[in-house]
C-alpha cells in the first residue's frame, strides 16, 4: 500500500522519510549486467522498488536506411513501462511521457558514446520498467550505460544518474514515487570520470540559491552509483573470464 500524501508530508517536515532512510541516503541499489544472452548488452538495475531492464542491440545496419548518418551512429532509445509495472495496469500504447523520456535518456547517454566510430549504423537501447516507484528515468540511464558498456560500445565514460528532491527547506536524495508527488524533483546524470553533467532537469519549485547544494548532493551520490556500476561490470568480466579460461 502506498503511504498517504499526508503521512509523507508530515514525516518530511520532520526531516524523516517514509522508508526510514536519511535525507541523503539513496535507496538500496542493485545492478547486474549480461542478463539477456541473446543481446549484445543488457543490465538490470534496482533502486529500491524501482526496477528496470535495459537491452542493447547493435551496432547494426540503420533501419530505416534513410535515417543513416554518414558521420556517426544513430542512438535509438525506447523507454517503456511494462503494463504490470504500476499499481493500476498501464496502457501498452506508448504515452507522450514515454516518448519524452526516451529522448531525455538518449540525450543523457549520447555525450558518453563515441558515435562517430560507427558511421551509418544504429545502436538500439530498450529500457523496460518492470516496477515503477519513482526515479525510473534515472534507473534507466544507470542500466543503459551499463548495457552499452557490456555490449562493447566505445564510450569515454559511464553515465550515472540520480534524482535529488527539495521539500520545505530540505534536500533529499533518490525520491520514491510518494516523495516524487510532493517534492521538487531534480533528476540529473553525469560522466563521473570526466566530471561532466549530461542531464539536469527540474520539476516544481525550489529556491535558486539552493541549486549549488542540490547539484553537489547529486554529484556525491552519482559518484557512489558509479562505483557500483564499475563493480557490476567487473563482477561479470571475472565470471566470463572464469568460464572461458
Ligand atoms: P521518474 O520515474 O523518472 O521519476 P516521473 O516523474 O514522470 O518519472 O514519474 C514518477 C513516478 O510516477 C514513476 O516512477 C511511477 O512510479 C509513477 N508513474 C509515472 N507514470 C505512471 C503511470 N502511467 N501510471 C502509474 N504510475 C506512474
């Protein structure tokens, strides 16, 4: 059962969270790569109850061919929520939100990929939300960057992502859906090794003079997520090395 708005509000005013976390604690995060054998790359990422499967196909011939760019690969991202991912059945037809989030996720990933290494080709990224509880775009970006790396796509860095929230003077990290309904939501993504932000969005109202602090808290969390991404890749590489050697 989802907590009521009033319950979440009352706790947040006291600086507490519905799931008992500290304001600056992300939800428990788990990551696994190479979960779909048929695909070149895949990863599954959980951030609390939010769970996203990402599959990468390619680089492959660009279809339709008139979209092919002689200078670089086309990155095609499809973000979808499974019909069973929400409490009430989600309609299977792609919503405006899903189309918009596909673009947002693509733009957060593109700076990290050496697309010019794959002229006339297409790289397909499918993000399927298995369970939605806030932060599905950030979990998708974390999963997609892992799946791209595992597919052997040339990248200058991984992309790590988290949403930072603001409510009643307080900054909080990695919002769940109940908090997302209430707080200002600032999803962001970065290339941690290059110290560059690739996504910064803001939804709702928060004071301008807190933006530096909000970004700082986000960056600190994304660096932690980056370590988990690296660990997940290393774990799989060790497994693969053992199985062939
Ligand atoms: P994000 O998941 O990146 O935070 P939104 O802010 O658009 O993206 O959505 C917040 C949360 O609202 C989602 O994670 C999900 O839990 C919930 N949500 C979004 N769309 C739907 C939907 N069609 N049906 C039920 N819940 C939804």
